[in-house]
């Protein structure tokens, strides 16, 4: 029995509230840094909610039972937030500040910064679970956080556009250029962080 659009819309509403909960936490951190410190490590924040079509398509690809319970348990990236930071150290600092909060449960951490993908992709992925307080219940919701530097984000955006243009069949020479560009982005992050520390010192000094 297929899910109705009304069922999916109500189901996704809870994930939107989960994004709202996390965005509030992130905005509080960003405002606190603005007032309390010399610079703000959070450059950009962007959220996204998967569409019903993409949810059902992913469930089919992964062999997940296309029911609300099957989707709720097995798909943890329905709600997503991407945080772009100034420096690599800020990525871990922001992740630590978010995940230390008492109502945030860390479900999974995948560190593609310490261990980049073969194509060069770098980012810190953190799946958290947060409570959403509805009128008649408390609903735990998975939210995927992707935390990366501006350089990493620029590379990932370009890579996505290239793969979309080539319908994922990217020629090998372009894939190699992307990998080399990822190395350049990592080297830039290292150099810029060193310059920042020379001028301002370490954040925890």
C-alpha cells in the first residue's frame, strides 16, 4: 500500500521542525560568537528537506520498506543542515559545541576531513537526533549536519554541478582534475589557518 501525499506531508512536517530546532541552536552559537569573540567561525548555514519523491526513490534504491516506520528508522538524511566555517579547526569546534548540548544525541560521525573520499570530497558528517515537541507527543528526529570549510564547500558545489551536467558519467580526466583541485583546497585551508593563528593566535590560547 503506497503512502498518500497527505501522509508524507504530515510526516515531513516533523522533520522541518527538527531543522528549525537545530537552526535555532546554530543561530544562538553564531550570535554568541559575534558578541563574545573577535570573529565568527560560521560563514554560511543552509538547510534542506528531502522531497517526497527523493525519499521514496532512495527507499526503493536501498530496498527499504516504503512505510513511514521503515523510512523513519532507515533514512537519516531527510533533514539536512550544511554549515560552512572559516577554518578546519572551526569545523570541529562547532561540531563539539552542538553535540555537547544535552538534548542532542549523536547517532553517527563520519569524518571525511581526516579521511577524504577517493574523489577528494572532504566534510564532517554528523547525524544527530533531537526531540521535537508536538502538541500530543515528543517526536525524536534525525538531522544530518554537514560541517565544512568554505573551500571544501566550494569544491563540493563544483563537483555536484559537473556530475549533474554529465549525468554522473564524468570523464576520467575531469575526475582527476577534481581530485587535484580537492588537494589544492586542502592546502589552502592549511595555509589560511596558519595565517589566522599568526595574526590572532589560537582560539583556545
